[in-house]
C-alpha cells in the first residue's frame, strides 16, 4: 500500500478489505465432496470438519459402496472420501467400480485403522491416496486433488 504518492496512513480500511477480498485465495472454488461411510457419526464429524471454513461442500452422503455408485453419476463430486471397511461392499471394491465407470474420479480412501498397506492399496486400485480418519481435513484433500475441481496430482497420504 506504500507508494510514492500515498502513505499507509491515508489508506482506508475499505481499501484494505477490498485488497484482501480480491486476492486469489478468496476466489478458490469449494471442493464438492461425496462422503461414503457406514458410520453416521463419522459422516457428521467429517461434514463439520470439511465444511467449517467453506473450502469444501459435502454434496452427498452414502452409507455403502453400492449407494455411492448410484450417486456418482448424478452428483459428479470433485472428490469421494471412501471408508475402506464397510458391510455390503468394501470401499476398495466400490472404488474399483467407481473408477471403472468414472476414470477421472478422485477417490480418497480412509479408515479408523492405520494399516501400513492402505497407501499402497490405494495406489494399486487407482485412488488418489489414503488418509487416516483422524487426519482428514481440507488441506489434505486439496493436496491430494491438486487444489480442487481442476484436478490434481497423485500424492499418497499416509
């Protein structure tokens, strides 16, 4: 704000607010998320954590892999957060089926357990990565999908 013609003392609070509102970080589009987990408590907590600062929007919740498959076409989320262990269809099998039908989908596996094989398994089936449930947050999802809706890299979180 300091220019030869102008000192910070003459900068108005409105101009400062305008500067920050026009910054690139203010324009980041929210990541749309499909949560897939058979535990309603986890889905509620994950929704709260992910939507807290407006960087993510949970656009759907599925209680099992089959329901997730049905929801994918209509919702087209930026990212699917998929529990590894579910009753009717495991997250691994659901991820395989989702990626067979939607090869560009971004799926991140998650679990309460921290099995050291999960990151490798995620890579082998084509998921973006694995994140233990206790570490699930917006910055982790952004790092896995490369910042949001435009797509991303192949980082694997452990």
